[in-house]
C-alpha cells in the first residue's frame, strides 16, 4: 500500500485545491441568500477535511511520480473528485447519489448532459457551480496542477502525458512543463474573459454571461435555463456563442503559440484547423439547404441561423440548443452526432476521437487503396508535412477500433436494458463523445432523468471513458497494472 502514498499525497493536494473552488459559489450564495449556503458549507468542509486528513497521512511520501502513478492519479481525479463535486447537489437538491454523481461527472468531463429539470428556478449558486465544473474540466485540473507540483518537488510530466487529449502527447510547448501549463491556463482565461464580455454586450445579464462563458469555453453545454439558448431567441447572442465555440474547438497549443509569438502563423501551420473549418462550414450550409428544401424553415436565412448554431454546438461537443433539432428530418441530427465523433481538434476542450486521429485514419485508408493498386508503392502518411511515426499510427488504429467496439457494446447494453435503439445509440454517442444531448428520450428538449439507475451508470462510465480517451481508464482496470 505504501507504494501508492506518493499518488495519494498529490491527490490530497488536488482535493484541497478543488475544495477551495467551492468558495466561489458559497460566496455567491451568502451574498444573494439563495438558500444553498448550508449545502456548500458542508460540501467544502467534507472535501477540504478529507484532503487535509489524507495529506497528513501521506505528507512524508513526496517523490517523483512514475508513468504508472500518473495514470492512476488521473483516473482518481476524474472518478473521485465528482463524488465531492456532487455533494452540493445531494445536500440542496436532494438528488440521489447516482443522479448527483452523473451531473458532476457530466460537468467535469465537459459533457453537459443533465438530469436536473427546472434550471430557471435553481439557486444561482447551484447553476454557477455546474458551470464552474465544466470550465475547470475543460482544460483539465491536472494541467493546472502541473504548474504547482514542481514547486512541491513533484514532477508533472507523467500527468501531462496521461491527461493531455490527442495522439501526440509528447509535444512540449516550452522547455519547462510548468510554464506550458501556466501558459495554457493564461490563454484559456483571457479568451474566457473576452467571451464573457461579448455575451454581456450582446444582451445577457452578468450572471448568465459568466455561467455560459464557463460552458462555452469548456464546450460543456450546461445552461441556467431549460430552453438553453432558445431562452433569449437572440441572433447576436447565438453569434457570440458560435464564435467562441469554434475558438474552443481549436487546439489550445495553437492559441498558446499564437499569443506567445504574437503572430497568426501558428493557425496557418496547424494541420487540423483547415479540416476543422471546412468540415463545419460545409456541414452548416449543407444542413441549411437540406432544411430549406424539405420545408422545415420557410426561408434559407432562418434555416442557416438554426443550422449554424446547432451544428457548431453539437459538432464541437458543446451541447447547447436554440431549438429542438430532434424534430428536424432525422438525417440532420444524425449527421450532427456523427460530427461530434471527430470534429474538434486535439488539445481542445472538445470530445470525440479528435480531428487529428480522423485525418490519420482517413490517410491510412487512402494509402491502403493506393497499395491495392500499386503493392510496391512507398506512400508515407504525412500530417502537416511531417511523416506520422509508426507507433502513433498503430496507436490511432487501436484507438479507432476500441472506439467503435465500445459504442456498439454500450449501445447493445442500453438496448437490452429497455431503451429504444435511437435513444440507446444517441445516449452512448452523446456521453462517449462528451456532447450532452442525444435523440429520443435524451434529446435537446428533455434530460437524462428518465433513465434508470443502471442506464445512468452506463452513461456515466461512457463519459469517463471519453474524457480519459479510453486507454487512460482501461489501463488502470487491467490486472497487469496492479502487479509489482
């Protein structure tokens, strides 16, 4: 057991740091007297007290984390922190542990699926806490911790490799990893501030601007209104959301390099960005034309407005809605769910397999077609002008296979549990891609509240698998991981 003490020591620090974030909604609750003060008092004391007690037990166990320790710590953070994040929801809303844990996991994994109805009537501090979970989970609590751990004599390279989304995890932006983490969070914070001000100027109240900035930058989709963006029915507010959802769907390493070098060249050199924009723009116009031709909307301009917002929202795995797109002809929402599987960039706050893996998979398929015609042809796979190493190619192929198998397996499990096929499939895809709303019983106009506890846990597991990009979680579940 002692060999896990260094991991538990770091986790204790993260837990105490996470508890301190509860002081923000607690302060708001005290200021506005919204009735949730006691819930936050108890949640904060439970989280901070547990972290402090664990720190006292393990404070002599500081040491450099090994690769296996990094995987374990990441899994502990994303599975155990939601237990404490759920406490205000359990204590104030009287949710069951299953539903509260689902909501907390949904926030921290930036999924945005919810089991809570009557969002407009919730205490503001509860909605703020839900939004904060998305914002914190967006960049990743582990990346934030990397900026702190070196000062404690604990290195963070293993954590960064396990936590960073995307296939090329060894890329480092600055010579010191701590500087990388600080730089990423600085860029994340600056863009968030710009998003918040834009929402406010477009017509949101100050509270809604902050709340929806958290959800937009984290690509999480939690809202303080049941109608989501349909509450405002404002093209200006929707335009702001579209712009910042698109920004959040780009690799934050690219944003960092652009800010750091005060140049737009990193965007030009980003191999994912052109694919990302072309796919989204083509999908928006394609669905707008489709909806116009089928008479869903009377004119192309109206169809374009609703197509642009909802396609970008679902493709970037945000999950906002300004209309019930489940009522559209089925091909449109199914295409949107398909986009959520790959459209966002590696290193963004979005989910799915990421555009980088999709590009590599596409080029591998094309190479096999060339090889079928010319067996002796040398046709290296290149991304951004650079050849893709064989180990990355093999990892991407394995990831793609695991991704498809998991979707099929979890869909069958939900179907056997009693859900119709559309609801089962879309719930799995929406959870696994960290998108939020699906179709059928879990569509944009409804919530996940109708699911049984068993079905809710399946979706929770899918959210964790998606956020940790499958292998980070599965490797901890293998017997070989626990052998000395």
